[in-house]
């Protein structure tokens, strides 16, 4: 039997014809069994049809909408630069008498790099020392002259005072001429004292000037010892023993340097931070620095930023310092900086490959419903990182969304969903 209603009716009528008009108990039981068999046979055909339809449907890779903590980072590559680097010039012109460094020499701050020979400056120092001694002798002579002048003035002044007193008490004993002569000598001696004092002052100033000249030339001669301005590495030698180094005080950019010195125990990265991330950059913030050349990760810190956006590039000059005490990193190496920006707790997320974006905050996804049919939904987007994007509206927890290429599916189409993880597809 096929279970069709016409077959059942035909069988019942046949039994009634054979048995007469009164059906018996066997006929009733048989009728019941035939009805049940027909119903089961119909249900099985329906299930088989549905199963055949899903099996023939295209397979769609889907991911479930999940909640997780979502963080976004700014990843920028840059080149390591020494924290500071200079060309070391000579302050005074001279011949290199002794060179104490070479390419790659590590030096401490204040360490001698080279010694210059400056004969004319040595002679100038001898002349300055002689001038100082002469000025000291002139000052001593002026002091002695001042003492003599003060003594002479004391004698003449006392003599004049005594004669003046006698004239007042006994005018007939002292002639007016003697009084006038004594007064003149008193004034002359007083003027001699003033002159001697001026001479002492002048000799003192001359001594100060000669000492200043001596100290100046001594300071210049001290530059015959070229020393390191900071701790670093000599990355280039530009002159060797016997070479004449010109004084590096002119505006001539062609002046020859002794060497090039770089501070490599502390490096810096210049990062052009985009305008959208400027508000999230803070001085002193710790960041991760990845150096792929040596396959290592280092800790860096944002040390400064220009606090102004370049109108041409719409970026802000930002510097990251990276300690390099063991000199594992060499200036010139490239590194990738991960700057943390936003963090959202318990966000509703889907992989970025599941979203077709129309702008920064809107997009669409293909959702596989409970009947395995494709449905297109518009979604509002929030925070995004390299792997996931936050869904602010348009989806619910555990919704199944198509992962990857969406152009091969159409809304209303029946698909065979296969739940995957992004790593499986990659």
C-alpha cells in the first residue's frame, strides 16, 4: 500500500462487499492499521523532502555573535633613531697629536676622544702668565708708592698744622710766608696720596685684565682635549692622527669634524599619530614595541609630542623612547609600535570579515535565521580593532552571521550553516 486515501477507501469497500453490510472486529483493526501506516508513510516523505533540500543547499560559514572585552590599538611602523647624535668638532684649530677612539668605540661622558697640539696657544699662555706677573709687580709698586705718599702727607700736614696753631697764639713768631709754604706742601702731599691711590686702582684693574686673558687662553687650551659630550658610541671617524682640525666655530658647514657620536643606550621612535588618535595619546604612557629583525618585544614610553597637528599630513609628531642598555637594538632598525586607544567592556562583537561597511559607523551583515534562510540586516558599528568590530545595534547574542565573502548569497536563500571560528577560515 502506498498510504493514499483512495487506496484506503477501496480496501474498506472491498472488505464490506466480502463480509456483507456488518463490518467485524478484524475489519476495524485492519482499517486502523492502514490509517496509521498511511500517516507514517506521508510524514516520512515530507521529512525526506526537507532533508534533501538542506543537503542540496550551499554551505555557508557562519560565526556566532559574542560578547567580549574589545580594545583598539594603533599600529605604526617607524625607524629607530639615537636619542641624540652630534658631530664632534674642535673648538680651536690644531693638529691631532693623539687619537684615542675608533669606529664603534663606546665612550663615557667626559672621556677624552683626542688630544690636539696647538703650539701658538702654548706660547700665548706663557705670554699671559708673564703679563700677570708684571701686573702683580706693578700693583705692588703702586701700593708702596701709596704708602710713601701717605707718609709724606702725614709729615707735611702735621708741620702745617703746628705752624698754623703758633700763628694763632703768637703771630709775631711765624712769618706768613712760612705758613703759605707749609700749606702748599700739605696740599701737594695730599694730591700725591690721591695720585698714588689712582695708580693702585689702575694697577689692580690691569692685573684683573691680564688674569682674565690668562684664564681665557687656558680655557681655550683646555679644548685641546676633545672629550665626549655624553655617553655614546663613535659611529664614524672623520680625522686621524696628524690631521689638522679647523676650529668649528664658523658658519662654514664644510668644517671637518673629528667623529660622529650617537647615544644608543636610549633610542627614540618618531611616530606620526593620525588625527583620530591624538586625543588618546598621553605623555608617559607605556607601549609595546616589536622589533621583527631580532624577533623581540621591548617596552617603550611616550616621551613627548608636538601638541600640534601638521596640516599637510593631518598627523601629530610623537616620540617614543626605548631603553637599550645592552645595545640589542641598532639605530636604523624598523619597529612596530602598538599604542592602546579605546577599551569597551562586554561589547557585542563579530569578526570584521563578517561586516560590509558603508561608512565608519554603519554597515550590513547576512544573518542565518532559524529556518536557515539568509537575512540582510543593517548594523551600527562601534569600536573596531584588527580582528573584531563592536555592534551597537542590529544584532543579538548568538545570532549567526555569514563569515567571509557575502556576494555569493542572496537574502531569502536557504543555506547549510557551518559554525566556524575565524582561525579555521584563515
